[in-house]
């Protein structure tokens, strides 16, 4: 067992070393190949040759859209949980704020009757989620970290209750006829229609790439170093002159803004938003995705988000020994969280620095512990 | 805003609030005990509560009661109540111990960062809630009527039922017992010692792991009794109620000052009453919203709660 584990560990290390020792152009070619693969994936002529990868049920383009939204959310939550080390248990609340902002501003059934276009509402949706992140973060980020977890959980629940109960947000009846993103083909047909989910998937995929580039640059900058120092030892960071509160708030607000972006994209695709879209356990799925993939590592978050969302869709409608596997999804993700934290807290695709932190702490076990 | 609605039902809202608050307070004690000693929010505590509620349900089922049964006669009521109370308390204590052993102790041995504890806690909580959900096919479970919900007597025109009196009295009794245990007994002294300084306590010969086990058992006993009282009061049990109740009980613990036993009591009753007044004022659907708003506002202005955090602090 141990030898297998070390072997696996070595293999992964070698893979990573080999990656870093490749000439720059090889790396770019490989990255380009992966990107092209994911752009080609929703075309039927392509995915039907991939064996068991496409899902048995429903439209594969639609499935990929859902998966891509989860990936975007995982990338956003990774900033909060992985980079800055803050536990946000209500991340889906920000997704809801983004979706509802778009819905309220654009839908004919909203009381505002502004009837904006989707692309006009998008920046405002991102801005409002960011502000809601700042409003929530300002009082709580000054406190101990575990209070943040509970307040974000309460926040997501408050958003859900408001969505269910308030007249303005229309509860379960929801807000309908939200416009789609703009754009027309040469023959006058809209790019973003009702039947074909592929353009939405491509849009989200493109945005994921943009966000990943921005976030990884930020993570390599002064901001990223400040986050690492806060995560490792907040008191020491403060003593060294890092304005910890400011950078924590930054991470929190940026994560929120990305959640809002995902919500706005979701509203534009779905063209209907109601209180049933925002179950609390979704926040937990995203958290499980980030932890599983490897928090603190962007590639890990992408893989985790993609894997978790894809597996949920893949097992929909499949029965094993007379049991619907889909019913067990939350049970499985709950178990994943516990098992990962005990045996592999750094995640499947670990951030080296983060693994070193866990190892380091193990040596410092206290007296009588 | 419906001020008349609040004023005309003021008495009833108060009694309902106090009854509900008693249950919050009992669950809040579990959060406070664990937090006081380990500085850990035990998210899985809501499912410790649910385990007790289901144990009571199954005990009654095993004794031949169905959801249509109505128990009558003082002897029978006392019998069914007490036997379910014992079952619920034991089941919850066992669940709490299990969570400690499986989810927390391995992390403690590795000196994992606090974030890791919170994540396993929430994972364990979901696993248990889902297990109950799948077992009951996610359907609400009807419960036998053990104690009648009819008005028993009236105080200043406000009807009070036996259930309400029983809930408040049972909760107060449990809390007085716990307070004695922590403040007067030898083991309680150990708990306070570990809460103040775990390493020094260990050097003085206190068995830290045993103390941690004891606080989980104590919290579990309280949550089990709360589960039984919840069953008797509401009459229907759904697998998912633990989450919301747990979150509110935690709010109650913070309200009173987390780590402070008497604070949990005060916070529980206060939250129960406040949220019921709010439901009179804004409508029932906003009740939970107000409860969380209280938490957020509280953390802004007085994060140490009304009575302050005390279990872990040295008293000079």
C-alpha cells in the first residue's frame, strides 16, 4: 500500500517535473491541444467516437454547459478557499445574487420593468455581487475564520429565503423571459438560441480561460504572495506588514464577483430564474469540488469542478442493484470531504506549497495531542 | 410591518418562542461545549440532534405506536416519554462520539489546520443527513401523539399546553444538571482545565482525549433530549430539519457568548422569542431570515456575545 502510494506520488512528481522541463513551445502546443479538444467536445461528430464519455441521457451540449458553470464556480471559490484560506460555505449565494440581478433588470415579469438587454445587465450583476461580497466580508473577516464559515452559510440561506418569500423576486413562479446574450449569424438567426446549448458552453469556456489567465497572473503577483502568507500564518503576515484584512476582503470580493458572473451566464442561458434553482447543498458540491481537485491550485480546481459536475450528470438515470445512483450524490460528496481531509488534504492535483504546509504542521503536534 | 399582529398575539408568540428557545438552548449547549474546549464549530452537531429524534421515533415504532396512536393516562405518557428520552439521549451521545472518533480525532493527531476540521465537520453532517434522508425516502415521518397539545391552563389569557411546560421544564432540568457537572464535579474541572489550556492540562495529568470524549457525550445527551422534545412538540420529523435548527442553535450560542453555558441558555430563549416576534411582525416566512440577520448584526457589534466567552477563559 505504502509503496504503491509512494510510486504514485513519484509518478506524479515526475510528470510535473517533466512538464516544467519541457521546451516552452511544447507546453504551448499541449495546452492548445487541450483547449481545442474542449472546444470540439460538444459536437456530435466528435464526441460520438469517445466511447463512454458522453452521458447516456439528455443533450450533451447542455451537460457540458452545466459542467462549465461548475468549473467557473470552482475557479472562483478556489481564490477564497485555496489561495486565501477562508472557508466560504455559502458560495452559491453569490451565484444566486448574480442570476437574480440579471433577472430583475431584464425580465418583463419583474416589477422594475427596466427590460434591459442581457449584456447591459451583466457588468451590473458582477458589480452587485462584488458589493454584496464586500458587505458580507467587512464585518466578518475581522473575526476568527470559523465565524466566516457560519455567516456565509447563513447568508446563502437568507438569499434563498428572500428568493422564496419576497414578492419582488417572485418565489417559485420565478422571473421569466430573460433575454439571451446578443449576436447573430450571417443569415440573421441568433447565435444564442433556445435549442442549441453549445454556443453557451463555448461562451463560458472562453470566459473560464480569460478568468484563469487573470487569476493566475494575480496569484503570481504581490497579491498572491500576500494570500499565501495569510493562509500560512495570519499573525506573522500581519507582523510583517501585510494588510491582512484588505487582502482577505479582496479575495472574498473577487470570489464573489466570479460567482456573480457564473450566475449571470446561467440566467442568460436558462431565461428563467426561480427560487428552486438555488438549493443550499450546491455550495457544498462546489466546495467538495475544490477540495477534491486540490485547493490552492487552479488546475486542481478546474479538474475538481469538471469531475464533480460531470460525474453527477453521468450517473443521472443509471441504476445499480436497483438503486438510483443520482440519489446518493450528496452522500458521496459528504464522504469525499471527510475522506479527503483525513487522507489527502492537499487534493488530487496538489499545490506543492500547500502540501508542504500540511506536512509541516504534522511535525508540530502538541503535547498530549 | 404588522404591529397589530404582533401586539394581539404577543402572549402566544412569547410562549411559542420560549418553547422553541428551550430546544435551541439544548442544542446550543453542544456547540458551546465543543467550541469552548476545542475551538471548533461542530457542524455535525445538527445531525447528532437528528439521530436522537429518529431514535425516539424508532423506539415508539418498536413499542407498537403508529402515527395515529394517541397515548392517554399519566403512567403511559410518562413511560413512553422517558423510554424515548433515554433512547434519544443514548443515540445522540453515540453519534457524537462516533463523529469525534472518525472525523475529528484523526485530524487532531495530524495537527491539521482549523479549516480542515470545518470541512470534515460539514462533510460528516451531510453524510448523516443524507443517510437518514435515503432511509426515510425523503418523506416526512408522522409521529404518535404522546403528550396532548391542548391548552392546559391560561396565564393572563394566554393558553399554555402541557407540551410547552414539559419542554421548558425538561430543558431547564438538563441544563441545571450540566451546569453542576461542569462547575462542581471532578471531571467538570478537567473540562474547564482543558478549555483554558490544553497543553498545561495534559502536563498536569488530565487525559485530554477522554475529556474531549466527555464533552461530545454531554453535548450529545443534550441534543438527544432536544430531539425528543422536538418530536413531541412538532409531531412530524423530516430528515432535513437538523440543518436549519443546528444553524439557529449555533446563532443562539454566539448570541449568548460561545463557550459560555449560561450564555447558551439565554441565547436560546432570546432567539426563540425574537424570531417569533419577527414572524408576528413580518409574517412567518421571514422568521428564519430574521434569525440570521440577528447573527450577522451581532457579529458586527458584539462578536463575544451578550455574556462573553467564558468556558475557556481563566477566571481570576
